[in-house]
C-alpha cells in the first residue's frame, strides 16, 4: 500500500525542487512545470486508493479522500481569498494533498495523530518559514542597517538606482515636497490589511517590467539613495523543506511536543 505513495513522492519532491529554483530566480513558476509530475503521481495515488478499497480498508479510503478534499479547499482559500501566499505555492500544496495523502515512509519520530502527510508538510513549512525573519534581522544587524525594530525582521535596504534588480515589495512611502525628499515606513498593519483586500503594494518587478509607468517613482528612489524593501523567501521553498523534513523527521510541531512536552 505504501509503494504507490513512494512512487508519487519522488516526482513531487523533484518538481518542488525545480519549482523552488524557478521561483527564486524569476518569482514565476509556469503551470506546465507540474505536468511531468502528474503523469507519474496521479496514477500512483490512484493505485493507492484502489488498493485501500480492494483490501477492505473502505473507512480509511473515505477518510483520506475527504481529508484531501478539505485540505485542497483550505489551501485554495489561503491563496485566492486570504492571499496568504501565491499561486505556485497553492498549487504545490494542492498537488501534495492530492498525490500524497499519507506518509510514504515511516518518519523517524513516528506518525502524528492525524496521519495526514500534506497537513504535516504545511505545518513544517510554516514553522521553517519563521526562520526567515530571524535571518533577515541578523543580516541587518551585521550590515549596520537602522530602522524601527519590526522592519529589521521584514526587509533590508537596497540601492535605489538599482531597485528594479531586486525582488520585494517597497516598504517606504517616499515623496517629494518642495524639493525635499520625505520618507516614512509603510505601517505593517495597513500593508497587511491592503493585501487581504487585494490592494497590491508596489513590487520591484513592476518597476523593472514597466519603467515608463513608474518613471516618477524610479527617480525618487534613485535620489533617496537606499530604499527598504520587504524580502520574503518564496513560500514554495519552505514547502519543499517541509516535505523533506516530513519524510525524514515527521511533524516538527508534534515532534517538539513529544520531546519537550513528554507526550
């Protein structure tokens, strides 16, 4: 019963590695990148469910099919409605949920109570993603960058003249008043609320792709010297790391509770 999930897990993980590379390089993952994976993973997971029902594990089959449907809906809502991550990240989690409903291998610290592999991958990804702000903060401290404390965890300054070469959202509101450059950090709460409402903040890629449309902004950024941008590692990267840790270790949160909580 586990063999088809192992067969499905291999192309899924390799595709995630490739998608992570594309997302870091271009911040874009074309949907066709998932096609080869589906040719192997979809028949494999179909074999898994067929085996469950054929051997009388009807309750298990219904349980994982239902749980898969719930998770797919949740991952879609997180991206399309709540805008917590991008489209490629959503597809990554949806494909993991659809193709690997249960653990292909027994992890070192055992199965979590729910036994859901995609849920474990998501939990691991969220926990690993929390390390990114810490890395950004340490980088800012090492570089001597000055800003209000919260912004030291969220981004770093780049050369305003070359801002289009970076990836990130503009963290500062920079304007000119009577020949003087005025600047302030964009409130984190307002930025998050605008994101939920679908009001996109200015993305550096916009400056690179449409320099004519943003000529005024580019001029201001060049004159401002250094401009702070929020930098986030594409979520597909911690998703990939989350899958790797789920395969080897298991559920990081459950493991930590077992070690430190005596469960």
